[in-house]
């Protein structure tokens, strides 16, 4: 287990229509888009900002990804000081390496991996200084991380051992099973549960903070997205909706009030 917990700290959408995705998320979440000035020849990459702080990125699916038929999707990046060592450790613990560690000029070293149950995420070893943390409830920041998996107990053991995450409270959701909270130092930042049948494979879902859920849900549908679940109140008093954007990528929104 690492001495310091390794949390998610960046989020990225690969989409089939970058311009449409940029317009959708700026309208729905309130992000401000900025073109990333990367190395010459790099594909266009849009940084989505909360104030002056980048929190996420949008990019068009590379041709090799598009050919696989993979739908547009959000993926999270877990922070690491040594991506090569983290990737080696993950593989030894039963994880899968989809792309071996490689360099992104001006950004850092990354790898595309999956946990033993198959949920995909990325590692990133940044070149520059760490980004300052935002308060957990800041509008536009990522307020919750949710893992739908085939074995939440095994998944929690894996993430705890590899990244120093700790067990929080567990909630009995009746026929839906146990919803297990986890932390990465401090207050809970997410939950894990065994996936329902309608979710075909283990996957991470990310919740973006908005001021109020009904207004945000209307922005989703007004801008061509769909509401799949909610609005729904969750333990603790927050409100959520689960959605897809116009290109089909899944995401969720969370707010302190309806």
C-alpha cells in the first residue's frame, strides 16, 4: 500500500464529435473550454476549466479506437509518482494493461489499464507541479466516483492495496445489494457496488457538481442529452441524475438541492 493515497485527479472524454461535446458540457456543467497548447502535431485537446483550474479534458476518439467500435466514454486518471512501477504492480495484482506506459510531451507519462474485474482507468505521472485541490462541493468539479463491478469486495481490496484507499461506511440497498463507500484520505469520495444486469461490463462513473439538479437536468435535455435515472435524492440529502450526452457517453450530475 502506498504511503500517500493515490486518488483520481483528472477526467477525460473520448468522443465522436469534439465540437458538439464541448458545447454540451460547457452549457450543462458550466465549464469554460480552453484549447490545450500541446506539442506540434498533437490532436486537438480541450481543457475544461473551473475558474482558472482545469478539471477535465475532451478529445476526439483516435482512429484506432473508433475502429474497435468503442462508444464515447469518460475515463479517470489516477495520480502516480512512478507510472512504470504502478503499472507493473497493477499487472502483478491481476489487473490488465491496455497500453504500456508512454510519454505525452509537455504533460507526463501515462498508461491505460483496468482493474481485475475489467473497469478501465488511466495512470498519469505529471511532468509539472500538482494541481491545487478544489473543495469537494465546488460547482464544476468532480463530486463523486462510482464503480459498478462484478465483485465489489475484491475490487475494494485491489484499490486499497494498490492505491491506499480506505473503507468507509456500507449501505444496504436491499435487492440492489451493498453500496460500499471509500476514501482516499479524509471524507468519502465515492462508492462501489455490484453492477445491475443492464450495465454490461464493470465501469467507473463520474458525478459532476452543479448548483441545483432540476435546472441541470433541463440543460441536459435542452442540449440533446438524455436523463436515464432521476432526479433522485440520495443518503446525505444530495440530488443526482444519471445521463448520457448526445454522443452516448455516460455521466452523472450531483447537487445539494433539487
